[in-house]
């Protein structure tokens, strides 16, 4: 029987891409730099590659947060102070509370049947503010942020820490739900958890990667969980 849901935050419940773009645009303008499409696109590429490195344990979070602005500044010959730029960006990002379509309605339904937990690798300062500003706190029994825990998804140590705080939870009654194959699905798979991949772009599942279910819209999740419970 499924009782507990570990749910990713960014691009599963909240639209991180939109929040990121707006926050970066405001940050560059505050730094008196024109936020061209080329600049925004390149930041996204740099940031994504660094988060991939973090998930693989090849870079520290403290290094990542500044390195992305160092690289951007160097490539485009900008005069960005990484520490100050990161501070601006963090503040603007914390204001980005844009729901993925159907997320609010989904939480209303799930909260009546399951114990819900957030499981996120996002920056703690921004995530805590976004969760509060979006009015999400009341839906979740606990919030697991990797920066606080000290380990990032997909590291099994992240899930060890989560389960240490989840009363009555085990691998048989807990499902990992998220959009990221590298952190959410791989983490769940390595830990022996059933997984649901939120895949709105209908991307192909890479060879060697296993997920228990795939949904293309959040409205499909309740029925998917019921089918998983019946098949278990």
C-alpha cells in the first residue's frame, strides 16, 4: 500500500525554468548588463552542467553557486562580482512561485490520501521562500532540502536522511516522484523506491534507466498511483 510520496519541487510542482529566466533577467539588469537571449541561454547551459556535476559529486554546492557566474562573466567579458551577483539572483529566484499546470489541484487531492514530503536539491534560501510564498507548507509533513541534509539526490545518503525523519515509512510504501532522471529517478531506483517520472516533454527513457511509471501531465498522477498500488 502506498502511503508516502516524496515529491520533487522544481519543474515538478513549480516552474523553475520560468522562475530562473525571470530571476536572471532581473539580476543582470540590476548589474547593468543587457540580458540578451544568448546570455540567458548560455547561463542555462552552464548552470545545468554544474548541477549535473553536483549530482555526480564532482563539485561542491558552494562552488557551483559562484562558478556559474564566474564562467558567464569570463565567456562574455562581463564585470560580474560572483558573490554579489549570486546574492541578487537568490533574492529574485525566491520570488518565483509559478505553479506547473495542475499542481495546486493535484496537491489538494493527494493530501487527502497520502503523507507528502518535498525532496529537493535546490538552494535552501530560495526554496524555503518559494515554498512559503507559493503556500505549499500546509500540504507537506516535512521538507527535505539537500543543502540542509548534507547530501544531494541521487546519493542514497540523501534518502537515508529522509527516511530517518519519515515515521512509518519504508521502501514498499513510499514513492519518489519527479522530473529529473539524474536526481529523482536515479536516486529512487538506486534506493529501491518505486518511481514516477513526470515527463511533460515526452522524452525517451535512456537505455539502462528504469522507472515504474511515466506521466505526461500532473493530472495523471492519482490514477497512476492507484494502479501502482493495485499491482504491488
